[in-house]
């Protein structure tokens, strides 16, 4: 969704326990030999089943929130997601905030009673950190603190100045080429920038607009209505992700405006830190052939998991071949112009 175009993408751009001391060895038996006892295998944690209502009152005599009625696959007791659920109450208390992507995280502290949509969010943070619990906890904590301060949901509904941001970003919802669910596509039109000073200064206004566009796109994923669990890391795709198209038409790759560069750097940092697992694919279109070497070279320095998410196209009309013919007509599709069929931020 919209980093200023003049900065080449980085891996973050594409997205973005305590050590236990060993116990001393036991002394060998001297007289009586105790027979070995076969260890008991830990039972999987069964997440609350459908239509379950939690009625046990808390110490304050207030009932716990009603469970959503959806189920999650059973998890082993040592699964990182189970441990994440157990750590969540302390994380929310420390951040003094409990909302991510429009979902209110419920601090049950018990995976057998976990809220389905809370699990969705935690799973995104785990996947973004390759199932490593401590980095996932840290990223969630920082995200909660940031969302409390920045208020991105308000940024998504705010009204912005037309002479600063007109035509820069849009969102479309289309039937995909082979997708089972609608495609949420954010279009970033860098050639629409007419005045770098007006668009990127002060940078705080640009960031409000840019994060607002990101949050608007995430809201179209309708996570609160999700019914399908997100697979564990390495076991399948996350079905709740969007697509970004970055259009470089009429943009010079040779002259990098310092104001756009500064705004881009901060945008990339925010999106990488606070929006994990929200992007499935990214397209860089209308990229001159002479500059495509830059993207090819970048593949040598980032993971295969990252590079498979992005595609470089020399002409916008080739987007149709990737996303189907429901895309706007300037991208080879049968739909109307992007400015007519796309949803942008409120402008005045």
C-alpha cells in the first residue's frame, strides 16, 4: 500500500525464552532400583468448540466475554500459539491497549478458552517471526503501544487535503484470477505526485494519510468476520492478506527527491514493524527495463520467501495477466479507470 516510489524496495519493504539451567545429574541408585515409568504424553490443547459460552465469573463477578462460536485446530501444549495466549494478559496490561486491525484481543490466558479472532492476530505475529515466540511477543507489544498513540483506525476515516494527496492511492476489491476469495488490492500511483513539497511536507501529514490508506485496506480483509483459521508457519498460506501494486509510470529513478526519500524511509519502517502478515504479493509496474536490474540484484540479498512475493512488470497492462481481467483498464482489465472504480481516502 503507498511508499513513495523513488526508494528501491528492501526486504522489510516487502513485508514487514529464558535459558533454563541444566539440572545436576542424579546420583546412581545404590540399593533399590526403581523401575522406569513410561512418560505420559502431553495431551493436545483443545481450543473452545463451537457455540461455547464462558459463564464462569471473574473475581470481580463480571463474566468473561462470550466466545465467538468458532473453533481452532487442537494444539500441542508446547505450541508457540498456546504460549502466546498464556502471555497475552501481561502484554495487554503492559501496553494498556488491546486492539489490532479492528480486533479486540481477549486476554483469557488459557488456550482452551481462547477467542478465535484473537488467535488470528497472534498467529499473524507468530508467522511473521517464523514461529519464534519472543520476537512475536515483542513485536505485538510494540504494535499495541504504537496503535494506542497513532490511532490508525481514525487515520483511515479522516479527511485529507485534496491538493496534497489527490490520485495517489486507491483500493479495489475484485474477483481474482484464481482466487477463492475477493482480492483486496491497494494501488499506489506515484506519478500522481505533482509537488513534492506539498505532498511530503510536513512528513507527519503524509504518514497519517499513508497509514490511513494501509488501515483502510486491512479493514477490507474483514478479519472480524473470518471463520477459517490461519495455518501454522510453514504449513500453508495466510488467507487474510492483501495485494499491493506500485505504479512507477512517469517517475524518475535517477533523481531522488530528499523529501520523498525521508517520507518513504519512515513509511517502510512503520509498515514493516506494525503490519506483519498483511501482504501476499507486491507488484512493481511500469518499471523501465533499464532499471529492472535493480530488482533482479535485490533477489540476491533477500530470502526466497520474500522474493516470491514480488513481481516486476515493465508495463501496467501486464497486471491483468497476474490478477485477472477485473482490474482497472489502465492495467489491462475490463473495469473502468482506477480513479472511478477505486476507493480512496476522503479528500476536500
